[in-house]
C-alpha cells in the first residue's frame, strides 16, 4: 500500500514537470538563435526528437549546454507534436539530414523519439550519416500505458504492435544506441522495456518519465556520450 501511494505521488510530481515543459513550448516556439549560431568546427551535429506530444523544448536541458559547446542543434519543425506514425517521422528526420547535408549525426531523443531514431538507423542510414542515437526513457518493447491512453497516437507503442516487433528485430543497429532510463517510469510499463539488448544501457536513480529530463546526472551522461 505504501509503495502504491509513493508511486502515485511520483505520477503527480512527474506531470508537473511535463506541464512546465508544455508551458515553455507554448510560450517559446522558436528555437534559440545559438542552436545554429555558435557552431564550432568539428562539433557533431545533433538532431532533437521529442516524445509523443512533445516539442524540442522537452530536450532543452541537454540541447542548451551542447549548443553553447559548439554543437549545431537541429529541430524538426514539421514533426509537430510527434503524433505521426514512426516510419513517417523517421522519413522527416532523414529528409532533414539530406537537406542540411549532415554527417556523423547524433540523434538525441526522448521516449517515442528513440524509436524514431532506431528506425532511421535500421532503414534510413545506408550511408552511415547517423552514427549514434542517445535515447532517454524509450519503450523499446512497447508500453502497457496504451491500455489507459487509447488515442491512436499511442497505438504504435503497444507491446504487440507491428512497428514495435519490426524494430525489435533490427538488433544489428543496437550497438549504436545508448539507452538511458529511470528506476521507475510512469509511462513505460514495465520500466524494463527501456533496456535494449546489445545497446549501452544506463539506469539512473530517478523516478519519472519527464523528470528524468531535468536530472543533472542524466545531463552529464548525455554530454559525455556526445563528446
């Protein structure tokens, strides 16, 4: 009983973080000028992919310091709130890479964004333009959360969905993925779904699907993996 109350409290707390990020996305819609204005030679380009119903702002805590270090940051304007199908969103990522003539790309993603990143690695990367995907709180094996949220935007995240099974079979690209996840994730059930065989798995002492994006240790891990 006590554990249930604790988890319920973390649910509420985590959604306060989500509310904060949605408020920021509503108030500040244009990416900061330094995302592409302070680029240093030799710094890896980074493509930001948020989770479902997320915007680039959800990854701001990582993007800002990396941008100030000289990494060019690319935001997918056409992705909207990431409610499109995974394969379609992956196509938008690849189009951006081609349009900007990017090489040695690192995809930095949250939640569903990690699945999009893996789709790019598996099916849209024959020329090795993308060298790594850093995914935070991504449900590689799907999530039972879709049993509660039945909107069509979430159906692809069902553990038995066609795209989850298809991506799971593409284990030859897993070594190019870093999967960072928390001890308890209120959106990924079970949390163990965030562990990807063959990838670099890093579990951190955080509770919350959104709160993990504000954790200093996670930020340091991401920066280290990029550099």
